[in-house]
C-alpha cells in the first residue's frame, strides 16, 4: 500500500486510566496525530528505499495536507487518502523532473532524494 501508520488508539493519563482517542480529537489536537511513514512502492515506477516521515495537518479550509521534509512536496485533499494520493503524484512528478535534468544544483537535489527513493 505504501504507507505505514502508527495510529493513536489508546493513551494513559495520570489517573492510570486508558481512553480511546476519537477522530475529532486527532483533528483538534495535532500532537495526537499518528506518525505516518511512506514505505514501499510509489506508483508503477518508484520505490521508497528508506522510510520517509510524513507530516499530516488540517489547514484553515479543513483540507488535509500531507508533506515531508525530504522533498518538500505536499498533497492536499478532502480526506487523508486523497491528500496522500495527491502527495504521491507530486513526489513522482518531482522525482521524474529531477532525474531528467543535468545541471549541478538539480543533481544535488536528485542525489539527496535518491537516498530515499529509486526507480524500481
């Protein structure tokens, strides 16, 4: 599937009780959001060779935004799944664009990206 999610299911509070975190609490409190890692295949042509930690946020328009600190690409959507699909499409396009260029600054960006993503 290409995404590993560490979901926020339960947490312990000071009274030693366990409570379930609801979806609305996750949206309201960003610190409760799951850690998301991009792993495996991306589309038909690319493969993640080192997991990429993703950031999930909800913007002022209530759109889900998925981004990373490796490529600085992002995706936006009404749902997390749509934002992830948009992010992956952006990442594929970025990778293919960088791979087709030969100038020194672009090669540096591409070499950095290749530590995380390669052609299948």
